[in-house]
C-alpha cells in the first residue's frame, strides 16, 4: 500500500546580501536620528549659552550701575560684579549639562569638594581677600593717607583685594597682606586735620624755665606751617640730673609734619644759644667720709 503525502512548502531563503543591507539601513536610520537629536540639542545649548551670557552680563551691568549710584567703593563693586558673574556662569554650565541629560548631582558634589580643597589650600589668600573686602567697606584709611599698619609706616598707594601697597618714608614700595593689616592696630595720621610734633628741650639747672618757655613759644609761632589753634605747647615735662626738660609741641597739618619737626629742632637749638643759656651738665656730689678710729 502506498501512502500519498501532500507536498510541503519550504521557506523561501532570503539572500544574505539583502539581510546585511537591511541591517545597514536600520543602523543608518538610527544614526541619522541620533545625530539629528544631538544637533538640535547642541544648537539649543549654544542658544542657551548665548542668551544666558547676555542676561548675566546685562544683570551684572545693572547691578554695577545701581551700586555706583550709592557711592560704593569701585573696588568693592568690581569684586561683587566678578563674583556674581562667575557664580551665574557656573549655574549656567550646570543647567546646560542637565539639558544634555548629564547627571549634575555628582557634578555639584565635585564642585563643592573642589571648593573645600581650594579653600583649605588657599586659606591665607582667602583671609587676605576677606580682609580686603572689610577694608573697602569700613574704610579705616584711603589711598594717599599716611598710616602705620602691619608694622609698616608710610603713604598708601593702592588698596587691593589681597594686598595693600605702601610707600615708606625712605621711599620703598612695600606690599602688605590685607589680613596682616586688618588684624593689627591701624594708625591713620591723615584722618584728623592736624597732628602734634613731640620734641624736648634740655635746660641747665641755672636757667629760668619761665623765660625759656616764653622765648620758645614766641619762636615756635614763627615757624612756617605751624598752626595757631591749638597753639604750641611748651611745658616742663620732667627733671633729670642736668636740669628741667621742656616738652616742645607745635601742631601742624600732616603733610608738613617733617618740615615742622626739623625746623622745631633748629629753633630749640638757636633760641637757647641766642639767650646765652649754659650748656646742660649733670652735677654729681662726691663726699669722702673717713672712718673715725
């Protein structure tokens, strides 16, 4: 007996070349879509950066103009403008990274860690920076003032955010850290309208001190740039082995201090010499006592 079987249809085999072509087409299509999406995001990021930069610069300029109208120190305005501009640009960069789908949480943590590390490494520099801000805000002295601060005495040439530049009396340009200045005593000789010159005059025991005081007061009033009010002080300061010591103290503006200082020394010497006063001498009494046998 023969069994009849229906013919079975075999699947049509697709040529290998056609499969490869199909895969390539899918890959190309996917690549095109990804490139298109990336290009659109890239153009969007550029637009976001340009607009953000414009808004940041505009905002910083407006803030600077407002602060200038308030008569705030230009150095402080520049500092605030730079700080605000840098901070807003960092925020803008983080926003753009988030727009691209990059996780910004770890980036923010990295920035915080970097800030702590930089702060620890630049502790002294940041201390000078903070002191510079306070110097600008509280203004214990200004450019052109004659001061003594941080162990240096001289004329202030520049007040920076980190250091101050001072020209000393012997014309040496000295750079002093703001923190050293702000953490120490500050003497501003230019803050008040006048200052006192402190000198002394040694008299002999035999000199009439009242006459010497009167002569010196007359001559002090003739020194150029000595102010009339308050009038020069001439009084007995102390006594020593040579005789009474007079305090000779004229007053003048700060810019004339050294001229008055040296002229007063000359006046003391010339006045006492012209009056014919004896040269101060120290007197000793020597007693010879012999033992009584």
